[in-house]
């Protein structure tokens, strides 16, 4: 049994060839490249037991030899969503053994826990082939600083049930040394050869082909911080969870079939931005500026798609249900759907961009190496090494005071100030969720619910303001295209404006009660 740690880079065939000839790769090469044809058959049960437990079993023809390989998560049974971590770094236990026949033999896997799992699931009698992979591999051994890395260039096909997808990727596998070297090398290569970080293993892509399942949006997994953790450890845990959440929704955004995908990816980015801001006192200036600017850029590319989704679902859909024969609303909806389609193209382009890949690589290198941390002052204790409880109390109190200062004047706040109050409440909520497990559960739950009430009320007010901006854009689109006359558009705008005004008045009228609940809620950190 061995551990497999690797980074997968998806790229176009022409760029895979460029990578093989790349000057940096040649300068790091320690031996001649090797080529081989690898044909593999993957096995599972009819109900995909192995896939559901984050495992993959294959029999591979490597020249004149057959080799059986089981890949399993590092600690017991794994996630059902594929075999690669959200950041693209694959870390698995690998059980490999030569095989005499063509069918898999589970008895060759020397692990008591896995054998018990096989018996419990009756796997030996249920296995059948589910898909195959056929590709040519070029292997180039590299040495970088204190680490040995194997570069594998793979090109071929994944096939299941007569359907197939092309395979073209590079793998950077750590043979010896530190995982951060994988990111350092990838960042250097990314300046010369375009690629994106591949989230899915070959097995995960094969299963996707086999099941023909569309990608589903994923909600956040919120890690529990423990008493005694340092500030740095708390940031690392929460940042990796935000990264997992963000990357887990990429496929849903690219697919575009469920608006929740864009929403969840935006939430992940907002949470990560809020986390970086909250931990700014222990952040190195360069890392803070880089992450602040790049996360803001990425959120901006997803924002229009989400705005159109909300406008269509929460404004036009209920209005058209009440007024199904109103032509002006039909014109607005057609134009809004067209605008949403263009906004989704912007989001897809951003996810596939070199800039987004650069952001992911930089973020992962920061987390792996700790380079995000503020260098300690000589002779003084490192502030990132102090217990997180004290830090959390200070952050939560600061956030709560800002909400309190703005909110107590809520009757006099204008639209911009209400937006500022909403953002302050969002930052308080995120900070509360980050540190929730450090404080009494019931008290924190009640407090966060009171903060969510502020967000929900003012969120609807903000959606109405955004809707008015989108209406102006729709008017320009319709007039420029000549799809409707000015009077028809103006009438439709009036209907939507009236709908929004009614919503705003309803929410602001109810805000007094919402604010009273928040004002009386006990602060868990006090």
C-alpha cells in the first residue's frame, strides 16, 4: 500500500505537446521520458457501492502485464462525489498487485478494514465492468528543490456503454518531498502553458459517463473548530472548506441547468472573502491584497448571472402567474432570459480562464505553505499561534458593534445605508458561523437566527433595488432591438416597479420587529 498525492492539469492536445517540450520541464528532467499504452477496465457493483464510498477498482493492461489497483480515501470510506479533493490535489491510498487473470481479485488487497467492508457488502460476487479507459502515457521524472515529481502526460478516451469522452491531461505526482512543490511547479508551468485544475479523477469522469448524471449544486460543509486551536489552524480549516464549496459548484455553473449552482459558488466566494477580511490582522499584506482583489474579481463574474436568476424567479415569474396575458411582461421575460444566457457565458468563461486557475494555485500554495501568514516580529509571539477563542471574541464584537451602530438608526437610513447595514449583517453572520462551535450551541443558534432575520429583510429590499437597475437594462435592450414599443415597455416597467415597491414597504414595515429580536439576542461570546 502506498499514498498517492498528485495534481491533475486538464489542457488541450496542442498544449500537452507543448508541455512535453517545455524548457522548464527539460531543465528539471532527471532521466529520459518513457512511453506506454495503458488500457484499464473499472469494476463496481450494479448499485455502485465502490463509487458511493469514494473508491475505484481497476484492472490495467500495462504492456504484457495485468495490474489490479484499488484507490481508496486516506481515512476509511470516503466521499461519494469523486476521488479528487476540491483543490485538484488527489490524495489516496493505493493498493496495487499483479494479476494473473482478467477479473479482479479482492483477496489481493491487504487491508483488514477494507476486507471487512468487502465482506459486509458482498462485493466479490457483485462486481461487473462499468467503463474503460484507453490512453497513451508519457512519463517524465523531475527533480524540484527537495522533491521528486513524476510528470505524466495522458491522452486517450474514457468509454462506457458505447459513449465516450476525450481524455487529455497532465499529472504531477509527488514521489518524494513536500506537496507544496506540486503547486510551485504548476504555477511556473501555468505562466507558459494554459491549463485548468482538473477536479475529477479518471474514475470519477468514467462514473459520470456511466451514470449520465448532471452535476448538482453543493452546499457548504462547515468545519467545527475546537477549543485550543490556534488562529492559523482555524483559518486553514475554514479556508479549505470555502475552497471545497467553491470548486464543488464549478460543474453546476458550467452546466447551467440549476440556478442554485451559481448561488452556491457565489456564497462560497463571499464566505472566503469574509474569512480573509476577518483574519486580516494575521495576514501578510501581499497575500491579503492578492486574495482580496482576485476573489472580488471572480465574484463579479458570477454576480450578473445570479442577479438575472433572482429577477426571473422572484419577480417576473410570480408577476406573470398573476397576469398571464400581459404582453409587456412577456417581452421583459424574453429579454431577461436572453440577458441571463449571456451572463452565464461570462461566468463559464471566468471559470475556464487562466486567471481563475492562477487564483486557485495561489490560494492552495498559501494554505499548504503557510505563506499567507503575517511574518512575526522578532522577539514577539506569533499572533497566528495564539488560541483562536480570544481572536474570535474580538472579531465578533467588532462586527456586532458595526451592525448595532448602523441598525439603531434604521428609520433614517437611505438606500445606500440600508445596503451597508445588510453587508455588515452578512459579515457578522459569516463570522458567527466560522466560530460557532467555540461557543454555547443554543445561544449561538438563536443569535445567528436573529442576524439572518436582518439579512433576509434587507436582502429583499436589495433585490428590489437591483431589479430596478435590471429593468433599465432591459428597456435599452428592447428598444435597441426594436422588439417592443416604448409604451409597452414603460407599462411593463411600471408593473414591476409597483411589485418591488410593495415588497420594499412590506419588509421595511416589518423590520422594527426584526431589529428588536436582534437587539435583545444574547451575544454568545459575552
